[in-house]
DNA sequence: CCAGATAGTCGAAGCGCTTCAACTGGCTTT
DNA sequence: AAAGCCAGTTGAAGCGCTTCGACTATCTGG
């Protein structure tokens, strides 16, 4: 193991000079800098992370807490995680991967040990038990998702309320009056996951304003559960012509089932999904959808947390405006018998 | 920040005693231990990670390099990552998430800085440029996946050759003679990804032995590309009755298309997939499949790497035996006109 | 031509922990 | 009763780095 001291000796300077060359916190003459850099290269020197962390009380690590569950939005999670890792590296940070498993204990461990300089939490619940701990942690934190009370917190999320509203508007504009919402699995609602609840609120609110009839049915991602939900929907509201799909796992089953029942998309039934663009574009019918901007959420979260680490930036809630892309799964409502 | 020294003072013992209580590396009398533990609790002490790393030259961190690309097997990646994180925690390690983006540089950074005690690499290519670096790194490494040359390396992977063979056997046993393989996207092969190549080799080898005719067609996950591939398959080999699907994104499109063409599964066409059990069970037809044991691969990788860290365990290649589960998508080959 | 600023470098004091050698006092062993 | 051993505890020496204050040499403006 090559140490700073050895580099210093090799370059004929003091240890502090080498340190300042590395950090740039003091000016160093060009010849000295070059000599030091040359020595670093020749010796193959790499600063020791532990020693650095101890001396500077900065680890250059950002902790990312991802949900343990894989009952929803796995691709979204993965995309966020990768965006976080990539963006963090671009700012000189590494990413520590924590699963939700430990819950609040993980937060305590990280904040207490100085393992990470900052934290990013995903899959925040409306009344998340980790929040009180964050409020008086030394480390700045950014949430991806929106809890019920955001006072003193920095959050990034898609504006799911607006997303719901946007879906309702799109279908209303096309003349649809009876809308079914294929929701997330019941467990997701029971967990008080913000985005699921908010999307529904947005849908309901706008539907009321526009005079739409709305029927919400939770749905596991499987084919069977979608079949069951669909049967109940048409049973209860035979006039349904518009679907909003919130659960991306339900998309393929829904399209399959509709086709099998002889209902054409978009001629008889219009479908709007809330999912990443890639998923929407790959389905058997190219789906009209509101994109979930996973990459942007991850990137923004890192940028916000880095800003806080550098003393810039304050607490704020960043809601990304939803964008609806019209593809091949939505069209004018069919004329029904008068 | 509470330090070890403060705990020692509070408990009326020396710092080293507190350290030994924490690490258990020396025997401590019960009364002393209790007093120290009490002080730790009262003061809310958490050992400082940086100081620990510096003094012990162990960071208690395992680095996990995941592929940057999301062109395949996202759920598998995610499941592996979560299993790694969970298992690592159970052994007292945290996980550092690295993306493939930096390539060999990331390996150098981690091994050089002592940021992590060990590494786990996913998505290893047959001639991976990171391998030479690993061979003489201080940190033990485990690969998930199999490079061409495994000398001096520890690897865990599903036995994809056997997997391919198993699929061929299953279909042969049911009387199928003409088999089509829906492969990964061409980019995956160009990248020399081991599992894709090996699966194919296993299929080809066994097919030859059993007298099956095999047709391999790469396929992006999209509906369009599956439609194209399928058309070409039936065009070239109208007698095809068995399908092996390697690309999990192609599963739903394939089933949809077959149904639309009036080909019944499993009456006319049998389908065997290589994918996680959850995916197989959720498809519109419950799929006969060989499971990709993502959780087990992640768990094993951590166990192997921890064993190496503790001086147990040596270099070895662990190939998990494939298991084929018969579900509703495969059945006897239809009797064709003589 | 000198006071004061500025650039460039260094020495030394830690950062909070682990671990080694050494010590103490009570036991067992012969 | 002397020798040896063991459990339990301690002091001190770092681990490799950052950073503060101090020092020297070179400029700058009045």
C-alpha cells in the first residue's frame, strides 16, 4: 500500500503539499504540482478512504435506501438506483445500497456512524417512521416520494395528483364518460404509499369536475387477478370505455384480456397507463401514457442532496410536471346506443 | 458526536476495554461488559466508520458492480442486488453500489482506496476487461456469471449449459422435433455475455444428441421484433411446435402473438421459458420454465465472499443445477400429417 | 524603499478507533 | 511453596489523512 507520505518523500515535498495538490484547497506552483502528480502516477498511489473519512469527517458516500419489496415498479426502482449511482459518481460520491429491511435502524446506523454524508430514501410512506429521525440527523436527506407532512424535508416526486387529473382530462376530452381505474395491489394502499393514493385523488377530483364516472379496482399484477378485476368492472359498469392503469404489471394482462373478449383498443376501449415510457412503447399496443421519469427523479435527488452538502439549496418539494404522450391505445369514445 | 473515549470515561474503564466489549476479541468480565453496554446505550454511542476502517483496515463494505445497461433481466438484477444487500447485512457488511459505467476504473478505485473489503461483479462478459485487475487485487472477489477463463476466480452462476440441455430434453420427451429458440437481443450476443452463449450451446448440443432441429433467432423484447422473429420462424420452419424463450421480455409478446394466430398453447405449441419463477407464474399462460434463481445467486455470492474474507473457502466455480418446473405451457407434440 | 499583501510550502496536531505488549491478581500444578 | 497459567484490564502506539498556523519569498502600492 502506497501512502501519502511515500508520495511526498518520492516527490521531495511535505505530506501536506501532496494533500493540497490532491484537494486543490491551497495554491501550488505548477512545477511542484507536476512533480507530485508524476510521483502519484509512478507509485500508483490511491488515497485511503478510511483515513480520509476520519480526518475530514466526510466519507463521500451517499446512502440510498430502496424498498425491500418487489411487489411494484421494479424497473422504476432500478432505473432510479442507476441514475442515482451515475449522477453521484459524476459529483464525486459513491452510493451505499440499503434495503428497507432494517427500517429506522438503518437510518440510525448510517447517521450515527458517519458512514454516509447524506441519504436518499425511496418508497416513502405517507407517515413514514424514518422521518422523525431524518429531521434531526446531521446528514442532509432527500426523499423520492412525498410523505403526508413535508415540513423541513426535501422531496422529489412526479406530481401524481396532476398525473391522475391529466389522465382523466385526456379521456374526458375524447368523450369517455365511464372510466375504470386498474390500481395497485391492495397491499400497496394498505401501506399508505403516497403515489398510489395521490394518483387516485387526482383522478377522482378531476373526474368529478368533468362529470366522469370513476370505478377504482385494486389489482395484483397477475393475469388471474386482472381477469377477475376486469370481469367485476364490466359487470358493475358495462358502459365503461376508458381505462387508467396504474399498476404496470397489469398492462399486458389487461391488453390480452380485452383482445380475447373481442374489445378493440382503441376503437372500443381506450387505455391510458402510468408507467415508464419504455414500457408503454413496448406493449402489444403502443400505449398512451404518462411517463414516470425515473432517471430524472434519481438525478434530481442527487443534485439536491449535493447542493445541500455544499451549503447551497434549502428544503423544498420538487414536483415534476406529468407529461402525457398520446400513442395508439386511446381514441374517441365509441357511439353507444342512445 | 459521542466517541469511544467518552464512553470509556462514563463507564470508568479504558478505551481499549470498550473496544474489546464491542469486538468481542478479548474476554471481558460480565459486570464490566454490562457497565460499558449501559454507557453506550445512555450516551447513544455509534462507532465512527472512518476511524474503524483506518485502524483496522477493514471497511465492512462489499462493493457490488451492476451493469449499467437495462436491456435485459432487470428484475433478475434487482433481485440479485437486494439479496446481496440483505445477506451482506446479515453478515455485518454494507453494500456499495457501483455501475458498470466506470468499467475497470471502478475496480481500481475500490481496490486502491480500501473503500470496500471485497467485490461482487455481475454481468461478467466472457473476456471481461476487469478480470486481470481482480486477479491481483488485495480484495477477494466473486463473480456472478462465468467468464471464459475461470482460473483463480470464484464464480457463481446458474448452469446455463445444463439449462439449455434441460429445455431440449423436456421438449424432446414430449415428442417435439422442431424447436425455435427466441434469444436475447443481438447486442447481448455481441457483448459476449456468457449465459446467453452457454444456454444456446446447451440447447444445440442436446438437440443434436436427441435429433431435434433447432432454429435460433435473437429478439429484442418488443412486440414488433417478436412479431418479426415469429413470422420468420414459421416461414422457415412451418413444422415448429416447440419454443424456448430466453429473453423474458419476449414472453408476453410471444404468447399474445401465438394466440392471435390461432395457435393454442400447449395444444399446438409448447413454450418453455428461462426466467424467474415469478415471471413464469404470472404470464397469461402459466409457463413451464427453468427458474433463474436470482435470490440464491446473490446470497451465495455474499456467502462465498464472506468465507474468503474470513480466510475460509477457496477459488471455486459454483454452478447451480437448473430446475425445470412443468406448468401449463408445454404438452405432447401434436400429431402432424404423416 | 518599506509596509502589507499574496503565493507557496511545511510541521505538527489531531481525527476516533484497533491492537499489541505488558501488567495484575487469583488459580492450578507439581 | 514456587512456578506457571489464565482471565481481565490497561497504556500507548499507531492507522493515513486533513488542516491550521506559521514561515519564507516575492510582489504591490504609496
